[in-house]
C-alpha cells in the first residue's frame, strides 16, 4: 500500500469541503482525480501533502502520516503556478532541487537532461519572466519532477500547452510512472485521464461519487452506446424501443441505449434489413461517466 485516505473530512466552520472520502492508491499506480471546480480537489491535495489538517480521518503514505520530513520524496505541481520571475531557469531549478535535498552534481546533471528532454536548453540562462507561457509551464513541471519523487501530484499539468508540447510532457509523466512514481493526476481533459491513468475517482460537492480501476468503473457504468454502419437508411432506429438518442455522424449512426440488452435486439433487427458493415457496442468514456456522476461536461 502506498497512499491511504481513510474517512477524511474537512470542514471550514459550517461548510464541509471534503466529506468522508476513502481512497487507496497502490505504489506505482496513476490516479485520475476528477471533479468540477469547488468539488474539493485542491483541499484534498493540501491534506494529502500535509499542508492542511483533516477535521476527521487519517491520511498515510507507506503507513505513516505525511510530515515535512517526507517532502524530499514528494512532488507537487499546483494549478496556481508560482515561479520566481527574476531568476534564470537554471537558478530557479537549482534552488528548488536544493530544497529537495539533491546534491549539486546531481542537480546539474538532472537539469541538463530534462532541459534537453523538454527542448528548452536555449532557455537555461534566461529569466523566467522572459519565457513564453508554455515554456514557463515546462519549467514548473520540471521543478516538481527533477528529484524523481516517489509520490507526485499533478494539478492540470498540460493546461494551455499546444498539442506538440502536451505529447512531450505526457511522455515524461509516463516515464516517471513506469519508473515507479505513484502519481495523482488531475485534469479537465478526460482523454488524457483515460490514456494515462490506472484508476479514477470523481468528486462532487465534497463527496467521492466514483472510485476504482478505470476498467471496473466502465463495466459498472454499462455499455450504452452503439455505432452502426449499413448500406441502407437507419433513421427509423431513432424510435426503436430502448433507444434514447439518435445521432448521424458521417456514415456512422450512433445510438444511446438505456440498457445493454437493447444492443442484442438491435443487432438482430439491422441484420434482417440489409448489409451491415459495422455494428459495435462502445464502452462508456470517462467524460460520459463524469457528466452522469458530476452533472456537467468537463471540457
């Protein structure tokens, strides 16, 4: 067991920001931590990091309460970025790595390696304030991973980045995870969560409404979409019993159904009416699950 959150509640006077949440994240796994703004994510992160005491409950890492003497093995990229604008990239990263207990030689080697990996070596001696927003974001992520943390919390790590840089940073996160880092990953981009994470939890109004391995969460949600391509008109399926939504996207007809059993009768029906090139029962996306459980599309 790596990270354990047991019956944790956080109240601010009469307001309950986090309400009796439970979570176990095994060592080396990546967790997608999702929720609308105000759902309790940031408060949860602060409690995990030991920056805020729970009102009730307990949080442990490797069986121990998280205290400041563990910070050398923990990394945190907050959604609110905070770098020293007057320092150079090298000065900033050296300073922050020193705070994490790294030795000068290891710091220099790590900085050179990661600046090359992130394709920003030419910015090593430039002041933070002179960098583009995207390059500042790369430096911020570097600051959180330079010491190769055992436990890493990433809050919206790719926001504002172009697709090329997103892929660059995703590769770094995947590598850290493959090398054993336990990662909590929060993002508004559900496709990133689906691609990167092993487990997910969804918070809504301080409560944890979904939690578990992604494949188990999807199975529990049910298979409620069907994609069909046929050589004849399928518009009559809009009124087929059990079909709650009909969409035509190019050559593909997408149907939302109220129960997976409807797919079986649909399959028999369309086969009887002509040639069917494609009939696929689609698993639910994380975005669909999020909308149902948290009540708002997360984009």
